[in-house]
C-alpha cells in the first residue's frame, strides 16, 4: 500500500492568487528564522522537497510551493516561460508578505529563482540554484534561447498522460525511477514523486517551448549573493559553468562530485552542509 506523505502537522498551507485566475499552493513551516522559499523541478511539486525542507525548518521559515501547472496550483494553458514563472514567484512572496527571502530552486526551479532575482534584484537576500536548467548539458552554449522540437515536446506530453493513466500503486511499480527508489528503501521519496506526477498538467510542456534564462542577459542583474550548485560534469562543462557564474556580481560555484542532476538526493548530507555554510556566510 503506497504511503501517504504530508508536511508536519504544525505547518500551514494555502493558496495565493499571483495573476488573474492563477493561484499557487504553498506549505509553510513558520518559525522565527529567515524565510527560505523552495522552487521545484519540472515534473515535481513543492512537497517533493519535504525531506530537505524538514532538515532546514528548525533554522528557517521554509516555504515550498507548487509552480503553475503543478501540484495543487492552477494549470492555465500558458505562462510557463521564465519571466512568468519569476513573476509568479514574486507574486507569491508579495501575497505572503515575505520580505528579504532566500530563494532556493532546483532545475526548472533553479531557472525560476535566477529569473526572479534578475527581475527584482533588491528582493532576495541570497539565491541558491541547484543544477539550474539554463546550465544543463543540452544547452551547450549556456544560452536560454534554445527550444525542444515538436516531437520531443509531444513525447513529454505523452509521458505525462501515461502517468495519469495509472494509479499511484501502479506507478510505483511501472515507472522505472519510482520503482528504483522503492527498491533502494526510499519509499517516502517514491511516494512524493508519484503524487507529483499524478497532479502535473500536460500544459507544463510550455516550459520546454519557452526556453530558459540566458545567463549573459540575466546574471549581471542579480545583486544577491548567489550559489550555483552543479552536478558532477566533465571539464568542458565545468569551464562553461565557470564562465557563466563569472557573470554574477556575487556568484559562487560548487560542483558536487559523484552527484547527478538531483544533487540533494545523490549527496544530501554533503550538499546540505555546503548550503548551510553558504547561508551562514551571507
């Protein structure tokens, strides 16, 4: 029987209207620590980041939210480009009355927090982008203007429809990634990811047709101290990463050996320690 995973009982939850007809769902730990807002990757939702959020909740007011088209948020047909995702995040912060936040994002979420920090440079106290989509290997020139072709996008849409043609129990057996997490003993993560896949809208394929942040355009506008955490990549990719992070006025780069795209899953203890060290220094 699939396990049910929820935030701790003392957390709060709700929705914020960030644009006409668009409401974003969030879970929030509360507390007196600095606000730390977590933006998830493209097929995930906010609750997929609960393992990390719980680790940080003693020291930070952690907010995990569902981007449009994900989780319990609205899923309009459009608005999946970086600028709109950034505007959604800023709208969430304004709706919650959050000032001076730490913005943390992974993959698509890393792209989102970088875009938000460039759009509103005076808002964040710090930015952490974990394997942001704008620096991934398919984007070899580190530019945000490349698009997937129609066949690739349709393949993603069909994958989402396939997920949603199954029950959660079936997904935990039939999806290779989820079954792998179960076999490794991480049933909580498998359950969280399965929930997210059952809720994600096919409309999110707009993310892949809109392009990612262009570092040359956006990075020089980011004023906050920024940590870019990257997976273990070859030396050519590391050099491209160094060139991109050099565009940040206050940028720091960390490549995590033996980590794939999901750095905080593959090397959780090490990555969390380095995150805390960065935040302690700002």
